[in-house]
C-alpha cells in the first residue's frame, strides 16, 4: 500500500539525511557537529513555522548532545529550551513546561540563579 507523507515530514526527512554526512577530517562522525547541523536546520524550520519538523530535529540534536557532552552541559540545556519552545508553539504546553523547568533547574544548579543564561 502506498502511503503519502505530509509535506513537512518529507522536508524533515530530506533535511535529516544530510546530517549523517557531517564528519571530521579523520572520517569519523562528530556528534557535536551533527547536533549543531540538526539545530541549524531546526532553526530554519522553526522560522518557517514548521514546528513539527523543527521539534524532530531539535530532539535529534538534544539526543546527540546528551550523549556527547552530557545532560547538563550549557549547549544541551539550550537545545532542551529550543525543544520546549517548539512544543509550546505546537500547543503541547504540559511538555513545554516540563522541559523548561528541567532546563531552568539545571541552569540554576550549574550556573547559579543570577547568571544571564539562567535569567533568560
């Protein structure tokens, strides 16, 4: 049976595939570079209003950063906040709040309550 995919999913799949091509000079894939590429593509989709596509790429970047630099690294927390914003725009307020609270608690613990990244 032929299944037709929504246009945003097709675009997202087309964007995800090139992320696997990101590599270092030694030919090894660098998870931080892949995460950055995923985030950059997610940013583009987000600005275009494709929040579903952006959420998939933000999640991919978040997963890569969590594995490569850890769950409480500032880059990981930024990725977590970006994912929360897409959930908010998708109307999933409970999930957005959960992720925002997780990021805020980690920033307060790591950076302190008065750090600019904690306050924004």
